[in-house]
């Protein structure tokens, strides 16, 4: 009797596992299908793409679409600037936000409530597009690389997440360090930062994705500066030009290639190039992501 119950239990568990695998596989296919479809079209022969009917794999495999877009100098320049702004913006954003968060977490900082309230207000109110543009112009940032970095160096949301994480650390660690003669910078650099790896990894992911996907600031401030173009801005120009059926401004070399490859293939190939790098970053930060968001709950 006991053996029969054990057998039925084992059989039920196996059926449950099989059902789980089937359901999760279906969900995975549904989730990955849009990306796999874009990848298949980007790898398919351009003339064959016009026929349609491409789903999960290319009918006629070719790398010609990628050779075409990488022959476009604007795309290469945009990739360089995007990589540079993502790296610089992420590092500077982490340093500035974590330093401010550490300051606001200090119990002996008398203005912590005022500064926290002031930061919180910036999350709900802004000066508007025109005043912001005038401010950037007066600071001589328009037409420079630093227009991508300095305006977003400190974000109130990131500061509050990091500060909440620091508030959860034992304050006795800072007091012990002070008794040993450590100054504020030493405490921040050698004690706080190593303990904040989970939340810093989470913020780093936010900053990197934001910098990588940003294109409107390029359009607004550096649209006429090809040396400061970004990858996402070039993608936007390609999508706009192919949707309108016209040539691209400042991209005649790629527009001339449109006669040989379909606009759909070009769009999909550039979309893959833009998307892949940021996808490779996430697996390295995944183990910190959940714990960082859980421990760093926002509180003003």
C-alpha cells in the first residue's frame, strides 16, 4: 500500500514537471519570438525578404545585410560614441549618486531632510524642455560630448535606492572606523562601497541601459554634429527614412545601398546591432539585480 502511494506520488510529480516544462517552453518561445524573428530577417537574403513568410529562421542565409550597414561610417562613429557615453555615464553616475547617498545616510548630516525633500521634488517637477535647452546652452554643453553625461550624473531615484540600502547596513561599522581614525572618504571607499555591490550593480544596469538607449538628447543637442552622433540616433534615422521611402540625411552612403538590399533587412540588421551589446551586460549583473532591488527599496 505504501509502495503504491509512493509510486503514485512519484508519477504525479513527473507529470507535474513535464507540464511545467511544456508551459515554460511555450512562454519562452512567445517571449523570444520577436527577437528571433528580427534576427532571422536580418540574416536572410534581402531580395528574398520582400516575399515575406520568414519566422524563426532565414530562408536564404547571408551576411550581406551586416556588411552593408557596417560600411556606413555614421554607424561606426555612433557605436564608438555610444560605447563611450555608456561607459563614462555609468561610472560617473555611480560615483556621484553613491557619494550623495552616503552623505544623506549620515545621521550627523543636519541638512539630510532638506536635501532629500529637494531631491524628491525633482522627481515630480522639471523646468521644461525650453528652459533646459537654454540652461545647456548657457553652460556651453551643446555640441559637446558632455551633454550626454553631466545633466544625468545625479538621479534622485538612484540616490534614494542607494541611500536606503546604506541605511540597512549596521551604523556601528562607520562608528568603529571613525574610532580607528578613518575619515569620511575612507569609510565610503573601503567600507560602504564594497558592501553596496548588489545595489550598485542594479543602478549600473539602469544607467547603462538608459545611456545606451538614449537618442533624443542627440537629436536635440547634437543633431548637426556627426562627430557626436550615437547608435540609437542612427537607428532612428534609418527607421524614419525607410518608413518614408526616402534617403537619409547625412547618410547617403547607406541610402545608396537601399537599391541592393531591402529596407526591412537594413532595419532588422541595425536593430540587432543596437540590441545585442546591452543584452550581453545583463547576465553579468543578474545575480545582483534581484537582491539590489529588494534591499534597496525606495524611501524618502
